[in-house]
């Protein structure tokens, strides 16, 4: 009997290898689990989208709890784009850290009378950010708003010098617009070098259109550069009575907006459902700053008729942005994952770009719970006779309160003595203080 051919031997070896090798099965969440084999061979192979979300969640937690240390080198391998951002723009990262601090302080100020008071205790915040509740969405929106606000303020105050939103100039602008206008035509204004070179060697309609687009783009870019002050010697420009802070502020806010999108992430149609929730809430925070700019006007001329007026937009106090976001907490929109893997399946009204979205029910925050990050309300100060936010009836969850009287000293009857001293007496007052049982 002749020996079996080599191809048959290879087939038998392959069948044997498949029989010995552990089988795999698909389990919910897009995870492949290996069954069989030695314990050291058992492992989890995660879906790429799950990895991306876990990486963004870890970065998100570090950003909220330790914003000043977000660019530590040992995190560079995990944060990808953020690591490159840290290396290239350290001054911007410093302002981002300041923005996160600003956001968390304002979050605590707005929610100081609520059961959940935006605590920054690390263990609590970490558990909170692991779930997509109203509260975690509000934290994300506050962080994004704080980043945009801090960057715009740094530009306005001169701490950041290059605050331009880098848009294509001149010829690049022209060719991009040409491609946009002709994207549905047979000739779509392609910029492939070999094709464009052959096209420009002939005087056709298309080559003429390219020439016209290029000329228009150059004129537009130069005029815009003069208007925005990037070119100084623009002889056809009229002198202004007052430099336009309006354009500057809009540019600064746009700069903060785009840098925030680069550093924190932007909404995407596909990808992980929870990552889309995170990106949507970041966008809600950014828009809270852009849509709350204050209009300020100044009159010119000798008379009081205000015949000539210059108006511009300026940043509002951040507390105004905080109040807007605080109002979004109760109006947050619940969503769930859609069947197509894109967008949200709605359980209520369609969320706008200003709305906070969530997918999980919040705890009541009455009792301490390590699983949810709730610290409870025991020992919190409250107002005994009030049922409003901060009142014992609402804050203490029906457990009652403990009231004690305290004697405190204050400076009173102060007088000025020449020169130069202020003398005060010490007055003692009895105050009532209630805490939740």
C-alpha cells in the first residue's frame, strides 16, 4: 500500500490540533472566552470597542479625581491620543487641569443642598463614574464645560498665546470647497497629483473652475487673516474705533471647544453605547458655555444718543453655566442601545445637544453603599424647619435629625482708631445646628 500523500498528513495533523485546542464560545458583551486547556491558558479576549470604552473610563476617572496628574508618564501607554496631546501642548493641559478644578467646585456649589452633593471622595467618585446615571452624566458635562471655559479665559487673559482654531487657508480651503461642491459629479475635483496635473494641462471647464476656486480661496484667506489680525499691514483695512472683543471672544471659545473635543473626545455615530453617552454629555457641557455668552455693548460719540455702538460677546460667570447644567439634571433624557448599534433607542423625548443623557437608574443616596458610590446623608447639616433642598425633611430621608446649640464668637462693635487700627469687641451668639441622624 503506497504511503498517504503529504496533503492528507497535513489535514490529519490539523484535525488533531483542533481537537486538542480548547474551544471558544461567544458570550454577551462581545467577549470571547477560552474553555478547556490548562488554567494558564484560560484568558479573555475583549471586543475592541469594549477595550476603548474601558480605556476612556479609566482616563475619565483619573481626569476627575487627579486632574493635575493626568499627564504622568506611566499613563501614556493607556491614553493614546491624550498622551500625544500632553507632550505637544503642556500649557493647554495645565489650563485643562484648572478647568476640571473649576468645574468640580461649581458642581459642589450647585448641589450643596442635595443628597448627592457632587463629592470628590475618590472611592465614591470612581464607583459613580462606572455607571451611566444622571449624576455621572452631570459630572461629565461639568468637566467639559470647565475645560472650555478655562481655555477661553486663558486666551482672553493672555496665558495662552496661540488661540487659533486651525482651519485650512488659501489653496487648501479652495480645493476642499471644490471637492465639497462637486462630490456628486463624475469629476469630483480630485486632488490626486497625476490626475490634477493632466487636467491643468488643458483649458477645459474643469481646469477653469479649479483656477477660479484657487483665486477665490486666496482672496478669502488673506481677507480673513487681515480681519482677525494675523496680518498686520493690510492697507485696505479701515481703522476701528475700538478693537472687536466680540470676534476675539468667539475665537477663544471656539478654541476651547475644539481643544476640549480633541482631548476629551467627540460624539461618534458608531462605537460602544456607553462611550456614545459619555461623548454626548461632554458635548452638552461644551454647548452650555457656547450658548451662555453675554452680549455687551459700548456707545461711541459725544452725545448720549448712542448713534454708533460696538457690541461683543464675553464669557459669563461660570456660576451661570453651572446653573444651566444644574437645571439639566432633572430634565435628563433616558436612552438605551439601539438595534443598529448607532444612535440611541429613546425612552422619552429626543435628546438635543444640550441635554444630559443616561441609561441607568440613580440610587437615592440616602444610605452609604460602596457598590454605587453613595456616601449617604448621615451627619449632613440641614435646616430643621425647611422642606426645600437642604431641609432636614428632604435631606435626612425620614430618619430625623439631631439638633444641638452651639456658642460661637464674632467680632462686633468695631471702631477705627487714628492711626491706623481697628478695634473690635467679642460678641457671643447661640446658634442652632441640625444634622441628619
